[in-house]
C-alpha cells in the first residue's frame, strides 16, 4: 500500500472507521499502533481487541481484551484466551469454541487436554486431516492399528516432524544423525 491508499486509510481512521483504525495501526510504529488499536478496541472492533491485547504489558488489561475479543467471536482470541486460562474447565471451554470454529491448532491442543480418548482421537483426526503436523504425530502415537499408525508417522515425517522421522528410522533399523 503506497501514497494515496495510505493517506485514504489514515483519513478513514481519523474519520472514525474502526476497520480503518485497525488496518492503519498495522502499518504504524509501536506507539502509534498501540494508540490506534486501543481506539478501535474501545469502539468494539473484535480484531483490534485481539491485536491490542497482544500489545498489552499489563496482564489484567491483556486478559480483559482477550476475553472481550473472544466473547465477540474473534477465533484467534478464543484460542489464545483458552491457552492462557488457568482452570481446565475454562481452557477446555475456549479451546472447544475455537476448535468448533475451525481453528486447527485449537483442535490439536483441545485433543491434548481432552480426558475422553474417543473425543481426543476425533479432534486429532480433524487437525491431522487439515494438515497440522503435530496432530499427525500425536494421532500416530494414539493409533492402535499398526497400518494407521505407520500412515500418520509417514505423513508427519514427510512434513519434517523430527520425532516422526526418528521413530520411522528406528522401526526400519536406520540410524539418524543428530
């Protein structure tokens, strides 16, 4: 974005467009970015709430804006708020919301927290099916069927997952250099 487009974006931000405030903030240096993100967050724009939370040094303020953005449906905020939640119940609630909304790393992390083995395998399968390499490896570890296990190990190894590469090498009796 150059010249005229940038000045139009800045003018729209100054005129009160929360989306323009957010977009303009992403082009600014730190102090100005924080100013525009906070302004857009305070006006209720969920993407700005999330991005502003990432800029906060104060934990209480960070959690406030993460929660606000998550409650407004910002999927990345749901995931981050879930990761940062101290109670297992809260963590599972927010990771589930993010996973159900299609956030692939949330699917994997939810599976890793899940006490129910069938539900864990379901979420791992979804994340692995979306190409998430850590889920491929975790699914291989979970698989009781040797064919499925090898399939997911090979898939993870093909995507350069170090543990999968080593495990396949061990199965084949090949030594892997460190």
